[in-house]
């Protein structure tokens, strides 16, 4: 057994002679990967608790962790490969599935070229080593048509980091555990536990800022769960954050509140930035920001006066047309106030797999190709997910005729006005690596299910890159997988093998399984640990090992973030680029645009929201995660409801120019007037999720225009959609 078994005296199962055992593992349902103790009685999970010895989460868990048992035991979870027969699926063997898939993939590539095969990599895969093997498969496909969930939720941060620091992996991390002032823009870490600044137990960490005399400010149209923990909530207008940040920058520059010593030491482009900021007076941007000039000035002054300060922005700003601009301005404000690369500001990790240290050697390849329309440029070798439907449905050279998806549910999660649903059903071949029959995978020819999260062991190498403290942890198995079952990395490796040229494939077939096993995540992790900054090669006898990590009770703490910008920055001149020309031009265009949006009958701005239990749609089939009242409601300010004659609990119609949904009304003073919020991921119908199918709810993406995207990355702009709400 790879699990750590600890008999629990006094804990008994149904039979008196059956002792419970507790296993050390991790919850992998979000980026935090909180350490957990999983108690098993009579072969069933009887309790899940936080692991107090976990070096990062320190015993914290949220309700999502309890869903691990629900996912493992879910009767709707697929446990064998499924092959389409007419309108239904039937089980088939692994070798049979792989052989047929390989034959059909190779035939399609031979007849139509490499770009005839597309691939989509979803978020659940990014929470494990599967992402690495997904990228290996993507490389073997040699296709331009690669998509991922990144262009739904995070690519603007990566793009801005590339232009400012020279690499998309150099996204600055919020040093929340040492900061004296934390400003959160469009993020809700009390629910998400941080993203691109991974902070398990975010509530504790936010409270700790205030307990040590610091200040927390949340800028969001909704008084979120995080805002309720803060000293100050600023209800910005949806889409107004670009103007608010430009106004703050004006105050910092014109009132000489910038740390020019740090600016001159670290960066270039100060003069261009200062000229831009001069025109962005708080008075000129206040109305568009939805925040009065006095508040904007106070925000800037307080930020500059703090002993240490960090601005942290996340998904709320990533899903709008100005997403990259806002990401850039966040990085700029952190830099010019002297809070870049210093404790309590924003910093860069030193993970076991030191990707930041290799940043300047990792090509980004912006614009290496475009989609066939020419509208979207590739970035880090992928195209925006909003272009998937067109690339499948539009005929001609390069048309996608086969797709491979790994995790994710793009039909549900991408604004596409129903076209992607049709597109997935029109493919010559569709292969899904997934545990469920979802809105997307119901169209598959083959569904290849990986084992449950409690049946796998892993060492996460990707997410520690964005941890607010350096660490490495081991995910132990709770249950041994059934005979013949496969982990996601094994499935992806076998698909990669099937793409090898025929002569090579025939020669290595007898060695195939041993070759795949030799490239397991644990072997990769062992190599990364050995050669990394904490390994035996660099540290000698004091270096860490996989064995020591496996035997630890809760991972290895590798210390707080350390200043290292000068060693890892990847720009050509090794300086922070404060004023990339295209960003300055776009920001100036925003300042010059005084035209109010054409609202007409649509007089409310729609934003998203998350719920702690149901922020992942694939948890909707777990009854424990969806109990209680219906969470798919539209939140509305009381004044807006009164003006429309609406009452609490009314079923209302939310309309946009793209479509309509019907949901219950939830009146809340937490909402800014003129703004409504609906959660994403609901509206399950015609899937293999029997419980989820029975739930109320509608898909908010039916309201969003797929043509509205972030200017620079093509990331779907699902925030700030204009709607009306009526009985």
C-alpha cells in the first residue's frame, strides 16, 4: 500500500471487529490541494478531515473536500471504457478502444493533415500531473488546434506577464502571509482558496492580515464572501476596474508616491507610463469606474503609504474585454509602489520543479499561427476556446474532423450559442478522457474514464509554482485502483503511443507498457526533485528526496517566497516592461472613449459568482454538494427589484441579445445597483448525471456573446453582459 495507514482506536464500523483506518491524501478539487485524512470503514469512506500536519493547508478544508467520497462512490461515474453504439454507449476493453482510436486518428491525419485533429484540456486535469501528459499528447498531435480552459479563465494574466516580465509563467504571487495591505480586485479567495496565488485556508490568511494590524480592501461589484472579511468594500462598476486602476496610477505618479529607486532599478518604460497616467485623473474616470474620485485618491495614497502592499486580481477581471489591460495595471501598480519582488508584496516562487527559473528558455510563440478566420493569434501554442465551434463547423483545409478532450465540459462552460454542442456531434471521431457522460462527452465515440481521485497517487509539480509559500506535498492513494483501471496519465500516454509512425509503433509495442510506466508522474517528480533547487544534486546530503516526501506526514515546507526577480526575469533587457506599446495604446483608447454603451432595453450588467460547494459543475452530481436551496438564482439589488415590481423568490426571465434563461430571484443588498449576478455551470440536461439532471438551474452562458472577448487573448468576456430582468 502506498497509503499511510493509521488505525483509529475507538472508531468502529458496522461490525465490532472492523477497525477504521485513516489515510493521508489531498483534496484535488481546486488549486489549493488541501491535505486531508480519509477514514475508511468496511471499504467505504466514513469521514474526511483536514490534515493538521499538512505544511501548506495546516488542517484547513472546505466542504468540497467531503465531495471526494461522493465522487469515488458515485454510481454514475464510469469505470470502464465506453464505445458509442448508435445513440447509446456500451462497455469495451482498453486495448480494443485504443486500437480502434489509433487506427481512426491516423487515418484522419493521413487524409486531412495534422490540423484535422483538435484537442481540449480542461481544468480538472490541470489539478494533477495529467496536464503534463496532456501537453505531451498535444505535441504528438502536431496540431495548431489546441484549446484549454485557460482561455476561459486565466490567459489575460499570462499574456500580461509575458509582456511585462518576458514569460507567461512569471505571474507574480501575492505574499499574503507577510503583507500589511491586501487589495483584492475581482477575486473571491474565501470561496476559491486562491488561484494563480494559491492560498489554502484563505479566510484564515485574510483574517491574519487584519490581526497583525494590516488592512484588507475588496474591489468587486458584489459584496462577496471575501468582502465580508475585509476592512473596506468598494462596489466598482462592472468593467470599471480599468478606469479605477488608471485613476490610482494617476495619483501615484502625479503626487510623487512612487518608489522611483525601485522603478529605476527594476524597470523600463517609466516616462511612457507617466505620460499615460497624467490624463487619467480620478475626476475624469470616476463615473466610468463607478467609484468617486475621493475614494480613488484615498486608495492610491493608502497603498503607497503601507509598509508593504499587494494588489491581487483574478477571475472577475479575466473575463472581460479589458482583461489583459487590468492584469497589466495590477502588475504596474505593484511595481511602481516598490512592492514587486519584496516580502509582503508580490513575488515569485522557487518550486521543486523550478519553472520560473527556466522561464527565459520556454518559448511563448505568440502569433505563430492563427485560427482560420485570422482573428485569433496563438499564444503558448493554443487558440482561444471560443473559436472551437467555428474550427469544427467551417469547411475547408484545416477543418477539425476529430477531437480529443481531457476533463472539462466546454459545451457547458464556453459561450457558444449552442453551436459547440452541434459541432461536437458532427465530428468524424471524438475521444473523451472523462469520468462522466456530460453535456460535452455525450457526443463522444469513445469515453476513456480515469480512476477516481482517491485511487491515484501523485506529486503535484505545476500548482506549487503559484503557491504563496514554497512547498511540495505527496498525494497518497486511499484505495488501490481496480484491476485493469487506468490513471489519466496512463490513458494520455497510450493515446500518444498510438500516434507513433507504424514502423516505430510495431517495434516498441512489446515494450510499450514498461516504457509508459518508466515515464510515470512519480518518476518525473523524482527527477525534478533530484535536479531542482532543493535536491541532492544541489544540496547534497541536505537535499530532499521523493522517499522523504512520501514518508512525511504532510509534505515538506520549503520556506517563504524569496526575492529572485533579477535572476529569473525573461525580458530581452532583463528589465520589467512598464509600458508595452500596445497596452499604452489600448489604455489611452479607453480613456478617450467617453461614449456610453448602447443599452436600449438592456439596462443591467451581468456578472458571475461562485458558491463554495458548487463552483465546479462536476460536483453537481454529488447530493451532499447540492443540498439545500437552489443556488442557481439571479442576485439583484433591492432598489432594482422594487423598480421592476419583483419580489424575493419570483421566477424571472433574464434576457440578453443572445438568449434568455429563467431562474428564481434572490434580492440582496450585497449587489451593486444596476448589476445582477448568476452562477455558471448549471442547467444540466441529457447527461449521465442522474442527480444533476434533476436539479433546477439554467446555463448562464446562453446569455453571453461569443464574439465579445478580451482584446489581446480572445478569452471569453462573460462578465459585464447587458441584460434585462422581468417577471
